[in-house]
């Protein structure tokens, strides 16, 4: 027992020294979420002066890190999905294996920054469609107003919706970037979003969604927007996980948050109409998952 206590004390001291060093190196980009629980996050960009891509690395330091266990991490970035997310995760895990028993966070942060830089240089942006204007406008587009909705909290998980009127995919990107400048939003466990933009010329919709690690949540949110037939709007629902699994209820809270802000901002005619749509969405999706 004494040996374990000494080991834990050594790990704690290493963590304290590492956190102090990272705070000194990264300044305002470093954020303490819960010091007692050893939860931190850092905002990472591909370029300090003119960032194109951003990500937030949220980490939990277990009591036996760095001697015997890796940090628990979540990368929050709306543009990071599929193969890119897997490639980056594999790179971080390889770094840990190569440096087992050592403090790893600085190497992880710089590896993510390197990944962002390569992605930015190779494609000019991770989501080229975000910079294509379906309205045909050539002027610089302004950041749309962003509205915040009421939070829903259950079993220590909190859900908060955000809404912005958008008419081009570039505005979607602008709103997301602006939201992620907020450290609290950037450090959310998941930032799920969906948008629909109506293209007058083609008489069709441009629409997309993002789960941000909450599997199927983005698709459910987009389905709600489709059922309500709302257009030219982006809805983002941030979830801060509280440590207790909610099961299917998490999807109910995500869609209820979105529904509430759509009603609040007048995108659907009544709360009753939105409630019916939310119910249809839930019924349709639960059939699929059973």
C-alpha cells in the first residue's frame, strides 16, 4: 500500500509540473475545467495569427498518469470526422506508446497542431464547401447573429442550443468558428449541429450535419429540421457530459433543445407543432436502433 501511495504522489507531482508548464507555454489557450477532477482543455489552431482550422483537446488525467495510464481525451472539432479523426487518434496513441511513462500532453498538442497545419495547407480548408456561396454573392459575408437558448440539465449532463440564420455554407463555418472561440462551448463533450440552406436558383436544399462523437445525433437533429421544414438556419446543441450515462434520453434532450430554440426564434409556428415533429423524429429513429 505504501508503494502505491508513493507512486500516486509521484504521478500527482508530475501532473502538477506538466500543467504549470503547459499553462505557461499556451497562456489563454489553456483552460482548467475542473482542477480537482484533473479535467483540462486547450484550444489549438493551425496558425496563431490567421487560423483557418481550430480544435479543442479536452483531457482527463487519471491518478496513475503518466507512470501507468494515458490521459483520457476528446478532440472537439466540427470539421474533424471519419478517416481524419481516426488518423489523428492513431497518431496520438502511437506517440503515447513511444513515450510510455512520460508526460505526453505537449507532444499531443503539437501533433494536433501539425495535423491541422497539414490539413490546412493540403486543402486550403478541411471543408471546402463551406467557402462556396450558393447565393452567388461575391462580397465578404458578415457573421450572422447567434442566439442562445435555455439549458436542459439531467443527471449532471447539460444541453444548450445555439441558433443562427445562415444563407451560405461560409456563414455556417463563420458561426461555428465564433462559437468555438468560447472556451466553455469549445470544451463541450459534444457540439452537435445541423443546417439547411435553400438554394433559390436550383429549387433545392443544401444541408449537412455533424455528430461530433455522439453517434447518430447529427442525423436526428437534421431530421427534425426537415420535418419542421425550416430553412436558412443552423442549430448547434452543446452537451457537457456529467459522468452518468443517459441512454436514449440524450437524443430526446438534444432534439428538445433544438426544438425549443426554433420556437423561441420563430422558425416554427407553435410549440405544439414542434413537439409533434420531435415525437415523429424520435419514433422513426428508435425503430431503426432496436
